[in-house]
C-alpha cells in the first residue's frame, strides 16, 4: 500500500500552515486560501474537523462490529439448522 506524504504547508502560500479544513472541498487549507478561494464554503479549524471525523469513524466501527456479531449469530443458526436437517435425513 502506497503512503501519501501530506504536507502541512500550503502549496499556494508556502509561508502559511494548513490549519483550516474545508468540508465542501474535503481538503485542508490555509487561512488565506479560506478567504481567497473558499469564502462561502463550510470551513472549520483542522483539529476540530479531525475530531469530528474520528468520532464518525468510531461510530461506524461500532456499527460494523454489531453487524458482524449479528451475522455470526445468523451463520451459527444456519449451521445448526443444516446439522439438524442432515440428522433428520440421515
């Protein structure tokens, strides 16, 4: 798997740090870019956006674990039904 190196500096304004996240464009930007190119977009501080994304990932991970648990239970039920059917037929 290739790892993409992420620069913390703005490519348009080298002296500026990317400390804002544009939710509209789904990218980290600098404050100057926010005022120049993302004025009417949904932007927040980068660390706040990261916390929000991490919380979404946590909720999704919990939902996946719950679904896997239910699927495993269903699989076990099917194995049991198949076993009983084989015993009745046999």
